[in-house]
C-alpha cells in the first residue's frame, strides 16, 4: 500500500478504513484518529538523499526474499 502524507492530511474519512482494510486490523470508527498537520507537508524533502539510500538497500533486500 502506498499512501502519501498529503492524502492523510487532505483525505476523506474513508482513508483510515482503507488503511485498516489493507493491514487487517478490525476498524473501529469510534476510535480517535491521529492528527496530521498541513505544515508538515514536504518536510521529508530535506531527507530525500538519505531516503534514496534506504530505498536502494531495501530493494536489494526485497530481491533476496
């Protein structure tokens, strides 16, 4: 499942149910959802070079499974 932070911030109420359906836990619509903040959108970009290294390492690992 691929989910962008923007989808969590701007997404509909259906997003938590989609996440729960993907991972399998029982979805509780009365639960308190986590808070996501608009000002955090794009903060990850300062870590992009490190993320690319991690993606490469995980791709190698994934090929061995």
